[in-house]
């Protein structure tokens, strides 16, 4: 009775376990090589760090059926155009700072982390910063001392993490770069800050209706 | 040999003496996990509570790090517990194993003190090396990473060498190979990169391939051993099941990793691969339930250790619901687009870690206490009717299920309002956080958190007293006909 059925045999299942594991792992390794090449900085999905010299938008794409980052005209961060090396160093400094200050244990980045504070994937594009001109400085000021700058009515405040001016600028660079990563449409239905250039000299404010619907909107 | 009912290390073999040390620290850290979970939960309700002193980020970091460390301590303890018995050979390198226990425990203590007192550092690499790495679950600073790797290598040497000198059973073989994978994966989390997509790619190797592959197989080994011990199930049956579970678990879990690669910059083919394989992950968990319940039923629930068996059965169900059902609910990309990074994830994370891992470690601690007290009676009809273990089991489950449901309600609301409607802007985020359904959800999470904490207190009391005044020896086991 014991040897009768293959599917109840110990050695059959031992071999199956080994083969299934090995094959799955080999496929994973293969996919990892492919994925890593597609997400290295400077690839199509994850742009080079110098992308912070440009405007970054998040626009609906008809073909993919979700929003994708769009790299626009030159708009250097803090008005200073950086070389690739300078940009990489700045973004890296920002990334280290996010780790050193433990941002991820309140916020999510690319949707991973903690849920006590807003997702930072598109923080650079958040309409809460008001206007694209004021944004950079507001972000730096906020990071340096957020404790009295509430964005909500439920009393949740970001603590003062002792972030210096240099660190804050680096963090903003990191956030700007992160917002340019192609995340397959996450977050969905996001409403980015208006980054369109001021309409070319409309005579008076009463002309407003005509100024709405600039190409950067979706 | 000491009198029945007395805690006496003469009752234990060498590996088991070391095991109970690991268990003791594990329970202490479990207590710390609960304490800091409660603090973090309170900050959701009272944002000014401990603001600037122990901020949410600190409490949460201690909460989840204590969890990872105590569960690993539980696994190491459980492995040392069964090692000599399984290998039929005394632990090789036990003195070194003991030394490493103290080194590791000291390191953990230092890490926690630094987390609490220094918390964060300047935005430089020295912070990552000395204070904290700032990556969820694996925040331990780099110096500690190195210590952990060395400790794990010693542990691995103890295990592999003992099996090699004694005998390799099916359980022993699977366990040894699994430990190599578990330790190796940790290395995927020990490096720095400015590229957040690459960072998270490898970060998930550690987190996912731990909890949904190597840890699952490890507890599969523990469960196999426990079923032999508490019920007397035949080894051949248990080990055949173990191989089936390994095949199903690794077959679905390794490529199921793709369910974390939908939105981090990785290519679109992960939608298909991750969605498909992770949807299969519940299958081995169903198999485990069938296995344990069938065995328990076939033995008419006549076990040598009722509390241990109860926690093992709780493990089978908890693993199925927490990981299998709660995981499946948000694993397809079409749903995950809205639930990703919301209280949904927290709901699943709590039920899964508790159901799959907390339960089985507690089960092993009950096995250990029985022998530690001289192999006392722990079947039906305990001295005090066993009310403490029954009530602690009940309170811990009621607390956990209550928290899970509270978070699920909050998560639903958040995914609808913040994600689907408002599009995840800061305003949208806070609109959802302020919504009364969300607030009610996290309020109830806190209430059930207190219930959970009460269950923990009772558990500790029971662990300290169970079998104390017992005079009957362990119930004889009717071995199955071979
Ligand atoms: C008194 C009981 C507990 C309370 C009040 C509590 C509270 C919390 C809080 C407030 C968070 C942070 C969630 C966020 O980022 O918004 C958290 C995270 C977490 N807790 Fe607990 N917790 C408790 C028990 C447990 C237990 C017993 C486990 C598992 C064994 C656990 C596992 C986790 C995990 C895995 C996370 C991270 C979840 C994620 O990022 O998705 N907690 N907990
Ligand atoms: C015992 C096994 C498991 C444990 C302990 C576990 C734990 C967790 C935790 C803690 C998270 C949150 C991670 C974070 O902080 O970002 C998570 C995420 C996730 N888990 Fe599991 N899990 C288990 C099994 C499963 C299974 C079997 C499935 C699918 C069938 C699954 C599906 C998911 C998904 C889709 C996410 C991503 C959530 C998001 O997008 O935010 N999990 N898991
Ligand atoms: Fe996963």
C-alpha cells in the first residue's frame, strides 16, 4: 500500500520542491538583471539626476491610460544649473538625509513606509505649495522647521528634525528627482501644481477665462 | 533530576538551555513592541502626545524593530530547542553559541538605547553607520548589521554542524537550506544607493522573501516538529507534507515578490508576474491548515501539550487569514493601485505577522516550559483549569482581530477618499485622515490594542506559572503504527 502512489511519495515531493525552488529563483535572477537595467539612474523609467535642471510634470498619457512624468523645459532648481556630477551629489545627499532623519517612519516614499504623514512620491508637484515660484523656498523653510507649519486641521505636525539649510536643499533636490520616476501611474488621479508659464501678457485680469486650460493641465 | 513542576535547567539538553535564553529575551521584546505600538497609536489620536520627545517615527521604529528581532529570537530559540532531538547529537560549538547570544543581546540593547536617546543624526553616512539606517524594518545601523551577520553565521554553523555530525532528517535538511537563504537575503539590505527605485527593489528582497518565503518555510519546519511532538504524527507523513509546502510556498512566493514592484519604477511586466504568482500564495497556507487540523482530528485532539497545540492550530488559521486572505485582498495591481501604502497595508501587516509568526513562537515556548518543569502534564484538566492560557489566547486574538478590523475600515475609507477621489495630494491625504470613519477606525484600533496588551500580561503570568504545582508527569503519547 505504501509505495503504490507517486503523489504520496516523499522522494517525489522532495525533488519537486527542489526543482520548483530552483526554477523560480533562476527566473527571478533573470528578471532582476532586466529590471535593474531599466531602473538605473539615466534610464527611461528613472531619469538621470540632472533632471532636476528641468521642469517635471505628471500628465495623463492616452496610450498607457494613466499619468506619466513629463520632462519639460529647463527650470533649474534654486535657479542654478548643475552638471550631472553635481546633481548626483546633491540628490545623494538628500537621500542620505531622508534616511538619517528617518522620514520613512512617518511618510511613504513610492508608497512604502509609514502612514502617519502624506506620501512623498509627488511632494514636489503638490498643489499645497501654492505657486511654482514660491515652492522651492517654502519647501526649504518647511523642512528646516516644520513644527509651526500645519497643513491640516487635525493637529498633526512634523517635528523639528534639525535639518540644516544645505540638507534641506538637498532633500528638495531628491524630492524633485523622485517625482520624475515613472511609477506606472501611482499615485492615480493626482492633481499636480500648476506649472504653466504665465500666459503671454494678457492685458487685464478680466481676460481670465481664456487663460484656463493651458497645455500642462490634464 | 529535580521535582516535577520545578523550573530546572537540568531538565534541558544543551541546545535547550540556550533556547530558553532566547525565548526569555523574545518575550521581553514582545512587551516592548506592544508598549511602543500603543504609544504610536495614541499619537494618531492625540498628535501632541510626546511630540518632540518620542516622536511617532521613533515609537514606530522601535515597535517594528522589536517585532523583527523578537520573532528572530523566537526562531533561533525554537531551532536550538529541537536541534539535539532532531539531530540525535549534542549541539556542536555550544559555547560559541552561548557567547554569541550575549553579544547579540548586548548589541540589540545598545541599538535600542541609541534609537530612543539619539534617534536621528546629521544627513551623512556616519548616521547610517552609527545611529539608524532609516529604512523601514531594517533600520539597524551598519555596525549592528555586521554584528548580526556574524551572529547568524555562528548560529548557522551550530545548526549545520550538529546535523552533519548527528543525522540529517527531512526537517533538518529543509531547515538548514532555508537558514542559508534567510541569512543570505539579509545582505540584500546592507548597502547604500541614492537611487530610491534600486533601494526599494532590494529592500523588498529582504522583507518579502523573508516573510513570504524563508520565514514561512522555517515555521513549516517548526510546525512539522511540533506535530510530531504534541500529537505523535508519523514522521514520514509530516515530512512529505513539508516538501509539498516548500514546493508551493517557494513556487508562489519567490515570484510573488513582484506584487511589490508595481509602483516603484520597475517595468510593467511585474503587473502580470506579481499579480499571478502572489495570487497563488494562499494555496500552501490552506494546505497547512488542512494538514494541522487533519492531524489533530485524527488524533482526537489528544495532545501532550494543549496550550502548545492550541497555538499551533492558531498559527495555521492565523497564517491563512492574515497572510492568505488579507494579503490576497490587496495583491492584484488593479486594487493595489488604491490600497498601496494605506492603513490597508497596516491591517494586513498586523494580522499576518501575528497570525503566522507570533502564534507559533508562543506555541514553542509552551513546549519548552513543559520540559523545563520536568516534563509535566499539560493536557486537559490543568490544576486551575488552564484559565490563564485560555484567556490570554482569547484576549490576544480578540485584540488583534479588533485592531485589524479597525484598520481595515480606516484603510477602505482612505483608499476611497484620499486615493481614488482626491488623487493622493496632501489635501486629499488629510481630508481622509480627518474623516470620521477613519477616526473611528483608529480609535477602535487603540481600544483593541489595550485588549491585546491585557492578553499579553496574562500570557506572561501564565508562562511564569503554568505547570508549577503540577505533580502528574506528561501524558503518554500513543505513537502511530508505522
Ligand atoms: C497593542 C498593540 C499594537 C498597537 C497599538 C500597534 C500600533 C501600531 C501603529 C500605530 C503602527 C504604525 C502604523 C502607521 O505607520 O501608521 C504599527 C505598525 C506596525 N505594527 Fe503594530 N501595533 C500593535 C501590535 C502589533 C503586533 C502584535 C504586531 C505583529 C506581531 C504588529 C506589527 C506591526 C507592523 C508589521 C507594522 C508596520 C505595518 C506597515 O507598515 O504596514 N503590531 N503598529
Ligand atoms: C506571513 C506572511 C506575511 C506577512 C508577515 C506579511 C506582512 C506584510 C507587511 C508588514 C506589509 C507592509 C509592508 C510595508 O511596511 O510597506 C505587507 C505588504 C503586502 N503584502 Fe504581505 N505579508 C505576508 C503574506 C502576504 C501574502 C501571502 C500576500 C498575498 C497573497 C501578501 C500581500 C501583500 C501585498 C500586496 C502588500 C503590499 C501592500 C502595499 O502595497 O502597501 N502578503 N505584507
Ligand atoms: Fe509580499
